[in-house]
C-alpha cells in the first residue's frame, strides 16, 4: 500500500463500504440518517423510502439512481 493514503482505500478496492462514512452521510431528500444494508450494498433512507446504491465502495447519493423501497 502506498504510504499516506487513507486506510479506507483497500476496502474500497474490494468493493466494500467504509461504515465510518455513514456518520457523515444523510438522505439528500430528507436529511434523515441512513442505514447500511450490507447484503444489497445500499444505503437505505426509511424517511424517503429509497435505497441508494454503493458501487465500488462509493455511495451514489443521487435520487435518480435510488431504488424505491418495497
């Protein structure tokens, strides 16, 4: 690993999600907290009834990319 890079780089390279980012992220519509669904690799906003995908370890916080919750 290259010196000076954040520790979350290896996790992101594996396609995982650094859960510490969850503390800083909120739903872009409601500003409500998000919940991490590890199985589906999504951040879920119960307030907006949307699930935002995580691709290659990066949360895609665009409403147009979100999946409506069932």
